[in-house]
């Protein structure tokens, strides 16, 4: 498999995960089956009762769009990862109302602060805002892995820099580091799924240790340890011969698939372990597992696409996604990253 296929696989996998998952977001597994007459396995028009209502087939949300503009900023900086690079990516993205309207509370507050607007937090006096350990750090960070092929430690360090302006707390930084580390590993030579999962667990551990020195310390479950348990659960389900749906439901019931990093990131690695060798199977599990489906599927798609390449992700989706989203050029971003970081 060549590098070009892996880079495009990661970018397209993330975009498809977001666009497909935007349709199912907030629903449960059971309701997805009821509302769509079965599980969602293609790009669909967002229904009226989801955040993406009114958008066309293939529209992405904050998840992929922020990751895309983060990747563009990283390419333009030629790998000089600084706080200014992070701020530039965020403010460029904020100029697109069709994307920024999906912003989560943590990212929205950060944008206001960067623009010099007053941010009022009625609970600012509390010792630790344990609700701030959200998965927005991981949804936007996969391109940090793409620009650091095989260099897991550099990807973790760069994640801390890129995510601090929006998610400067121990949980979010550990979660973001786990995703970037996994992608960096996947882009290395001869990487296996076991290598990628191990890199993700290491990323969570090192990211947490680094964040302890500079970021807000939250009282939430440990992402490294929960990821280990989540992967063990997925492997157990597979070894027992449980079906795709049974395995997905077990992961949902025990791990969760919510907004917080201590659910979302372990869920991502459980899905990867449960769908070994098949990027689209992983993306579809993220889409149908319920709750924060677009974010889960974006992260799964980014990692699985980097590991397995673009081979089983339909490339026809590229045209659909580019038509539906202003200034998104999937092949163009892949080409920029390849030319600047793989030559």
C-alpha cells in the first residue's frame, strides 16, 4: 500500500464518518434501526430532528471541518506546530458559519476568547470543571498524526500545542493525544492494528502526564485504563463469536459513545479492535453505535483509513462530500500533506 492511499484514506475516512454519522447523532442503536428501517450504511439526507437538518447529503459538521482546516494550517506552516498555528486554524474555521454553528461549548468559548469577546462562566469559581473533558480535541487532531508518520512522541507533543487553546485540561489532551498517536503509528511502515492500539494507549498515558504539568486537572475516569478495558471487551466479543450488532451494543452498554473523552476515545479503539482489517465496517459501527456518532465515526475513520488505506472506502464519496461542503478539497489536502511531509 502506498503512502498516497493511506493519507487519502485517513482524510476520506474521517469525512465519511462525520457526514454519515451526522444523520444518526443523539439517537440510540435501537432508535436508529427503527427510524431508518435498519442500520445506516450510506450517506443520507439529514432528517429534521438532527443537528445537521437542512443540510445536503454529504454535509460535514464541526468534526471533520475543523480537522480539515487544522490540516490546512499544519501544511501551510510546513510542520512548525505552534500556538499561533493552532489559533490560525481555529479562527479560519470560525469564518465558516455553516461549520461553526455545530461547535461544542468548549470550542465556542475558546473562539470567543480569541476574538477578544467576553466569556461569562457562571461556574467559573469551581475547583475543576469536569464537564470540559470533551472529545473535540480528538475530532480535529488526526492531521497531526498524518504530518508525523511513525513519530508517535512528536505527534503527542504537537497535540498538546494544537489543543491547548480550546481543550486545555488533562482529559481532553490525553484523549486528543491518543488519536494523534494512533494515526502517526498507522502511517509508519508495516504498522499493524495491534501497534496502532498500543500507540493510542501510550498516547493517552503520555498526553495525560504532559497535561498534568500545564493544564486544568479534572476528576474524571482515566482514558488510558478505560481504553485497555474497552479493547479487551471488544476482543472478548469477537472471540465469543458475537455478531457485529451484538458487539456494537455491548460496547455501547459498557463503554459508552458520548461527548466525554473517557467514553469517546475508548469507544473508538474498541470499535477498531472489533472491526479488524475493515475501515468501512469500523466507520459504520461508529455511525450506528448511537449518541455522539459523528465524532466517534470521524475518529474511527481517520485511524482506520490511515492504517488500511482508501481501498474499501468508496471514492465516489469524495465528489458527494466536496459538492456539499464549501472550500473542502479532500484530494488537495492529501496532496499537500504528501508533498510537504513524505518527500
